[in-house]
């Protein structure tokens, strides 16, 4: 798994091109003062003893605490590596991460899954505003 974390003062998305026929129609949305995780799920993330999911949760919580926010937005972003997990597997993993964050007291949500989205990002020029991790 590869994740690019952003702390965004504003993050907005508009689903413009559906890439998976089976996903429901979706609408534009926006979050303010949010940790956004651009998540690239790889096939190896489903091997026995993979800790990628847990590390994603822990890193998202750590960064949210650093910025003193309770909101985490999960964004599927399959552009950080060559190998990609199957879409259904990746979605289930992201759903589990969202559930785990909610159970830990965070407001967790997802951008439109199975779409190319127009994005609007406002982020500070700060060392903790953009962090890349590979698990």
C-alpha cells in the first residue's frame, strides 16, 4: 500500500467520469480542515500477515492528532504504483479503514469511489501537510 496524506484546509471533489459500472451515481462534496489519504491498494496488501490496513489507520490518526482535527477523508487513488488490487477488494479494505476510524472516534468518510473526480485542494505549505508512506 502506498498513501499520500494531505492536510487540507479545503478539499472538494466532483465525480465526473465513472470508471466502475457497478458503483452508484454520486454528487460533488467538500470537507474543510481534514486529513485526506490518497490510497493506492496493492495485491500484496491481502497477503497473510499484511499490516498495511492497520498502519494506514494508525498513520491517519497520528496525522489528525498533529493537526488537532477529528476528520479523515479516504480517497482511492490508484496512481502511486504499477500493481493495483482488484477494485472490489480495495473498496472493502477502504470500508474497513473507515469503520475502524469511526470506532476510534474520528469522522471518517470517502470520496466518490469508482470515479475520476475533479479535485479542488487548498493545503498549507507545511512539512506535515504532505506525507508519503509505503506499507
